[in-house]
């Protein structure tokens, strides 16, 4: 009775001096008993045939099989490969010999006989486990997955979104200097697939198992669907997964455990079935991977798993304030906004159904204080006339809002009313578009969030109060001048810690999660003009801003260094350097490396030390000269010494202030990016170096942010928090965003370093 051939089968060659042993390399999924099954494409031998009788003396055997084996069995493997049989042969082009099978290495078995062949191979790839969220999932934990055909490895869906909905992706550059670009998937689909494969760890297809990303916070639980796919006859087949001190697992209907210390949950497989898996997280953990094991005809073997993501709890603290006009009763206006915020359950939603997916917990510093009769410390009332003059506040008589009223029968109805006014950029009509709709242009950009925060903090300061221990959420009872904007936060600057919500989104829970996602570094899931133009903006930055700045630094460094008389370099003590009091606000500089600050301070201090010594030497010089010159002015000795003393003391002050600033810098970790507020004195060339450092970092971070958000879908095609699928009606959600992708969770968690 013919048999299939296994890994390790003994072979003969008509030109060899000894036997050889076949090594199966063509596939890794099909087994006969516990050995890989050989196919027509095998070319490797773990034991060569020693010597080849092609000549005398015989050379060392070097098997070379360039064509498939013959006399093989088709319709055995799902792939196009055919299986080897005892009668199969191959031709070796090295020694012109014929290789045949001597021993199949298939043991006697009680398995059912199939046709003329014993021990029909079992295709282990047909047993696999897949974990997904339950139908009632509401974002209680982080979960991301990709659906892949286990046979063809074709990417089908990403978080239930068809692969065809991917429109753009970040294509990495060919060199370290090449920034790469965000391009349509149609331009290079294979590269897009490769980017997705890398993100979801799908590179090694031979060993592919479904391993979704999961983030469960310490002390919390996740219940998931566990689907087991099994083709063939089940006997003693089991699925199991083992926990540890960080996570415990339980499969619905599990076998009895050995004892209370047994961390393995195990269940007998009875065919294709859908089970439930419960995960409990005991404590914080780094990234860890856990596998489902199948034990049976071949095992144990990994058939699925979980990528448990690093889950340290990250805390964001906010104060919620109201932005209202000073007309009427601002206190009551603020209380109405606070009541809407609380009744909508915004905090609970952020902590249980959205930001918690990234391991965040949001604390509202003044949540209880919102219920007080007086909430004066928690609102800013702007003056309509003053803000109107600045064009922060405008009135568009065409804009209406819906107010709850009664019809003639006493039923609740929404009644349109002209809005009190709008806040934001000053926009004016600019004709109509091709559809007859009114177009607008921005006449003046207004950063209402910053304007409000500064005004609010000034109000607190006037009462000898302050708030600087967290972020700020601003609730406005007016809408935005741009009717398409319901709220906004900012990706840049990196430490932006604020959110402004307009009247039409106060109760829209997913709006808060969406905008705080921006604050934590997330782009939209769709590709807009800002993202597509980012590469060009970066290139312009390099060529126009940074290169010009580098030239300016060089010019400043050589200024006054060359003698006009003999064109030789001047000693440093005779150079006149431009000195600037650096306050951390020059050119809107934010976030510079600690090392850069220290290097520039030290460099400037070297100059001050030389100047101090020069004037000390002048002061202590006992020689009497007939005249003393100071900037072409003739002085007597007393006048000269007085001027020298002033200059010496001035440079000593610069140096002392700088040394004090260095002491303050020591409290920051090495190489940490900081927004340093302490004033100090720098040579202008050193200020330019700081600016250059900031610009380069800003360039890198902004591009990194665009590229880390590497995948962009068709707008409104997902249930992602960063899509535009959420719609507000009377300020409440009709369609909610539900989840974040795994790479989005990673971005959000990494961004925490800017708030820690």
C-alpha cells in the first residue's frame, strides 16, 4: 500500500555512495502524524548522499533538483503542490542520477485508510482560533484586528472596514534622508499591503496566526468572542491559553483546572464553535503576547493569540470652564452649560467608552463645584462690544438655532431662532459656489481657545487665584462662525492641553473623544488637504526657513570677527556680540532639548567670561596713558574705569543669571524636550541655534505625526473615533464613533510624555 512521504524520508540515488535524508522545506502547515508532509517541490536533504560517482575520484555530493518530482499525488493539498509518494522520483542535474524513496518514514497507524494511501494527512492549518468583540461592544477596552484569509493571506478587512476603503497610506522613503510621502493606494498597492502587514505583524505568513491587539486597564475585564474553526474529524482535540500574574483567561465551558494555581484555561474542541473568552487584568504590564494552543493529532501548536498592549494608566486632568457673554446673568448661563455637560455623562463616556481604550483616565477637577450656586471661578464672561471690535464675536442674521417650544396642541417642537452670535474666525461672504450656496472667506483668524484661556487666567490672577495644574475644556453657549465646526483641539503644539466645544456639541460625547484624540496626536482617519500638503510644507520649511536660518547663524558668528584694518581675525575679547535676553518666547519657540539650552548658555558664558576679564584687566592696569578711547570718544582715566566697571558688572550679571538658569535646568531629565521659562542672556547667534533646534524638531515631529497615522480611509466609512461618522442633532449624537486602531492607541499613549 503506497504511502505519503514525510520529513526525514530515506532516499537512494543511482549515482551516490550512501543514502540521503529528505528535508521538507516547501511548506509548514500539512502534517502526516507528527511530521511535515513532502511535496513535489522538495530540493533539500538533511543528510546528503556523501559522494557522487560522476567521476574518479568521486566528488562530494551536491544534490541539484531543478524540476518537480514525478509520480506524485494531486488533490491532496489546498495549494497547487502535489504530494510525494513511495513511487515518486527526482532527477539530479549535478550527478545525472535518479533519486527515489527508500523509506517514507510514515509509521503504521490506526487512521482510516484513504484510497490506496494510508494515513491521510491532516491539514493543521484548518484549525485556528479567532478573537473578536461581541456585538454589544461599546468601547469598554481597546481592541484592533485585521481579517486575513488564512489560506491566501489576503487582507480582507481592517477593524471590519473593507480593505477597498483604504485610500491613502504613508510610503516610507528609500533612504534615511528621504521623507517618504503620503500617496494614494492606487499608486503602489503592494507597498500599502506591506505597510499594513508590518503594522499587524503579518510578515511571516508561514507561521501566521490571528493575534488582535487588546488593551485592558488594570483591575478591569474584557469579554470577547472566541471562534474556533476546525475542519476534519475531532478526537482528543483541545484549545487552551495560559495566563500569568498580569492576565487571567477563561474560555466558556472550560475543563476543570488542576488546582487554584492552574493558570491554563482549556476546552475540548467539538467542531466549529463560537465561545466566549473572558480576560481579567490584575496589574500593569508591558506589551505581552499570549497564544491559543491546539493539542491533538499535531501539537501543541499555536493557532491564534492576543497581543496585550502595554497598559499603564495615564491620567489627564481638566478644568471645565464656560465661555459666555456678559449680558444677562453669566453665572446662570455657565450653570446651564455645566448641567448639560454632567447630564450627558461626558466624563463617564471618556473613561468607559473611548479614551479608556488607550489606557487613559480623565479627571474633571471641578466636577462637584459645577453644582454650586456661584460658579464665578469657572467661567469667563466676554464683553460683546469689545470682542466685536476685535472681530472675535460676530452676528450672522442668517444663522439660526433650534429652541425647544410648544405647538398649538402643547406638544414639544423645535423652533428656529436667530442665534445670539458666533465666535471664531472673522468670515465674510464671498459670492456663491456652483451649487448656488454662499461661499465664505476668512478675513481674520482668531485663536479663540487661546484668547479665552488667557482672559480666564487673567481674571483668576486679578483675584489672586490661578489654575495651571492641568488642561482646560471650554464650553461655549454660542456656535462657531464656521458652521461646520462644532469643537476643536490641536495636534500642535505638542503640549496643547485644551479643548473648545461650541453650543451645538455640548452633549455630543463622541465629539469630546474625537477632539481629545487630536490633542493626543491623532489625525483624521481620512486624508484631507492638511495631510496631503504636509510633505510640501516640510520641504518648504527645510529650503526656505531652516537653510536661511543656518546662513543667518553663520553670518552672526563671523560678524565683528575680522579686523577692518588688516583683515585678520579679531581676538574674541575685541568682538562685539549682539546679546539678547532670552525669555523662552522668542519667535514662538517651544520645546527645545535640555542639552541645547545648556550648550548655548555655556557658549555665551565663555564670551562673557572673556569680556569680564578684559575689563578687569583694564580696571587693574596701573599704567597712566595720555588719553583713553571709548567708541571714538576721548576719556580721562576715571571716566574710562567707570565705563569698564559698568561693562564688567553687566557681563557678570549675564553670567550669573545664566548660571541660575542652568541650576533650574538640572531638575529636568537629560535630553528631555522642555518649554523653558527662566530668563537668561544669550548671544544672538545662540538664540538662533535654539530656534534652529526647535524648527528641526518641529519639522520632524509634525512629519512623524502624519506618518505614524499611516493609513487613511474613505471619509465616513468607519466607526473610528477620528472619522466624521458622528453627526450631531440638537447637540446630541445620532451616530457615534466607537473605537481606535491599534497604531492610534500607540500614538496617543506616546503623546502622554508631553503632559506628564
